[in-house]
C-alpha cells in the first residue's frame, strides 16, 4: 500500500500543486517582491535592469516542485536509452544529443547541490590536464620503445645522417 501511494502521489497531486502555484503562490510572491522592491529592501537597482522591463518568474525548489519535475528527468533518461539502442545501428545519431547539458539539466531537476557539479571552466581545465597527461604518457612509451628496440635507434641514426649527422646537430645547438 505504501509503495502504491508513493508512486501515485505526485501524479495525483500534481494538478493540485500546479493550481495552488499559479493561483496562490505566484501572486503572493509577486506582491511580496513588489513591496520589497518599492520599500528599497534590495538596495539600489541598476538602471540597465530597470530599463529591461522583464517579468520575474519564480522557480520553486521545494520537494513538491521537484516531484513535479521528475517527469522531465524520466523523459531525458528514456531518450538516452533510445539513443543508446539507435547508436548501435548508426553511431552518428549520438551527435544529436548534448549529453553534458542533459546531465546538468538532470542534476538541476533532481535538486543536486550546485557545488558538486563542475563548472564549464573547471571541466575544460580538467580535460586539458588529462589530454596533456595522456600525451606525455604516449611520448614516454614511444621513447622507451625506441630505446628498447635497436632497429628504431638505427633507423633514427640513418634519418639524421649517422654519427656525423648527430655531431653536426650537437654543434649547431
């Protein structure tokens, strides 16, 4: 009985919460915001912001609001599964989907704390560091292979003109 109630509660109460949100919470928050704005509680408002003439739409982060957004997470996961199956036939289909953006969206919808998600700048820095480390490992593996394989040493010597070529290179340096 508890499992049945837990599964159906968001779908049954979703319309109730949506109506309560649109008819009660949004007007109440808008009124409170306008009063605080008129009272000067926010401090001086930049002129650029005042000239934009935009509507402020609140974003609810309560457990009830997250329960309403769980359908979006389910839809993203279902689409990713469909892509995984389709990619076996045509790998190019994966180019359609931005996996990083989808993961960020899922994290937001699920209420994951923002401080555990790397920023785009941190992610770029991490990937660059990983690429540099991988390139260095590849270079070291190639160097160790060259030293251990006498044929590669001989081919390298032949490429620079033998012992005389090495001496000329050392003198030029």
